[in-house]
């Protein structure tokens, strides 16, 4: 069972005890999915708490009552309209409460290293030619281009056995990130180097943030350096990716 299959099945089940045995077996050995489980459980708890304390605002209630009263021509029709509109209003309130609770929870907690790495991999997987915003093999030109476009300094490093190709600003988990593309030779393998500001939530980690992740044939590394998060994603072996990582680290002041 893959991590995606495990997480989809877990999200579909209302209670953790109802998930299939295969999901529980996968959770027992997968740290990433265990973290996902904790996050989803916390979000569900927050939504339940808010659902018990939050109610539809009075203006919405008044509008629903007026619609019911104006359209009801008989008791049977009145009851049908009331049940339909009350259901719509209740659904709207639950969606709003759930959205606000989720957004508040994620905003306060901030992204985890695992979640951020998964977002970097997803952006790499969905890359399409033509989305780049500047094409150049000059680190100085691209470094100058990023000035004023992101709120953090971007140092464009030279990458061993690879050529700088293009760059753009992308959105990762609701935050701006600088993306540098390199082309690894031989093989013309695309390498993505992401740079973004370190989330405050990372400060809660009891050890230095560093992560290695593999997904659908792609390897990714993530580390923090001088208040910034760096992540490399490519279909390269672990040793090659580590070599590039060490080179990048040595060029960041």
C-alpha cells in the first residue's frame, strides 16, 4: 500500500477505528503517514469543537425564515421548503466552520517538513515547459531577477554536473518559493532546487530539520540553513542528490 492510498482511505473514514487492516499495518511502519494521521485527527477535533459552539449568524437565519415564509403556500409545501433550506443553511455553516477551523489550525501550526517536501515534489511532478519566468544559465542574472520578487535573499549556486536552465516564483503551501531548474548531464535529468523562508513552526523541532523522501521514482532532500529552507527534487540516486546538496550548502553564505 502506498502513502497516498493509505491517506485517502483514512480521510474517507470518519473514525480511526474503522480504517481497513491494511491501512493500520501501513501506519504502524510509516512515520510520514503517522504525522499525517496526527494532523488530520487534530483538524477533526477542532472542527467538532467549533461545530458544538458555532451557530449560523442571525442575518442568515432571518433570510432563511423569510424565504420559507414567502414560498410556503400550504403546510406540506412549507415543511418541504423548510427542510430543504434548513439543510442548505446547515451545510453552508458546517462548510464555513470546517474551512475556518482548518485554516486557523494550519496557520497556527504551520507546515511540517514532511508536508512541505511533499508539496515540493508535487510541484516538480507537475512542471510543464513554458511555466518558467526567466531563462538564463547565468547565476548572477537570475539572482538579480529574484530581487524584489521574494521576501528573502536567493543565492543561485553552481550545481555539479548540471547546467542552470531557468527559474520562477511559485506558491508552495501558501508561501512564496524561489524555484531554480538545472539540467543534469548525462541523461538531461531535470533538477529542481526550491528556496523559501523557514516557517516558524520549524522552530518547534527538537533537532535540526533535515529530511530525505522518495516518491514515485523521485528523491528529495530538505534542510534549513540561515533562516531558509532548501529542497532538491530529481529522479537521481541518493548519492548524486547528496553530492549536489553538499555543494549547494557550501555555496550558501
